[in-house]
């Protein structure tokens, strides 16, 4: 097997968000909680399992979800918040959903590294900004968004996809849980 498998990733630490934190800390803690949840859903699986689709006709896989979240982190924290002119990681002009459409050439190592890299950039781009700060860029819809909205949307995006990840993981090996 080529590259790093999920088995070689140390157990993902996940901290429950505080119950008495301020707004900024709560948003960041919940986002980190959901990021860690997706990583946990992928732990202990090999490349074949990470490519296992949920159920026909869907081609949704854990590998595809991680690739997708790398793209989402990049879109919101680089393009919209920081105003960076950056391309896609996995998507192409021919296949805008290429992040979900994994091939035999796509690896966990590449996807995980891209995802973690985008998370690091997201944290750096959000640091020092106020929640009311409006992003320097625009979303593909043409809208502008403040950091608070981006955090809330990212929590929603991860929560939704973590539900998908639960179902995919249960199909692979029966593992369930939060």
C-alpha cells in the first residue's frame, strides 16, 4: 500500500467544547471538535476502507469527505476571508465535485496532508480578526461574509458531513459513536 494509512495516524485528540466560554472561543472550540470528529471517523482504516462507498448509488467515501473538507476550508478561509486568489486542490473545471470522486491514484496521505494544511492556514487567517470583520474576498455567489458567519457555516458543514461519515464508517466495520 502506497503512502500513509489511517492506522499510522496517532489517535486523534478531541476536546469537548467548554460550556462557559465566550463567543469566539466557543465557535473555535466547536469547529475544532468537529474537525477532530471527522479525523476520528477515519482512524484505523486502510486505503481500501477509506475508499469504500456508503451505499449504491452513492459514491460517498471517507476519503472523499476529507478531500471535500480540505476544499471547503480553503474556500472559506483563504478565498472568502483572506481574499486569496487560489485554485482548487482536487476539483477541476471539468469536475467541480472531483474532491468526492476518488480514483486509484488518490491517496489518504495526500488528502490528509491537504486537509491539515488548510486547517492550519484557516487558523492563521482567522487569528487576530474580530468576529464582525468582513472577509476580503467574495464567495462564488458574490456574497461577502463576516468571520462569525464563516465559523458558524463551517460548524454546520462539518456537522452535516460528520453524520455522513458516521454512516459510511458503520457500513465499513460497524463502528458507531460520536
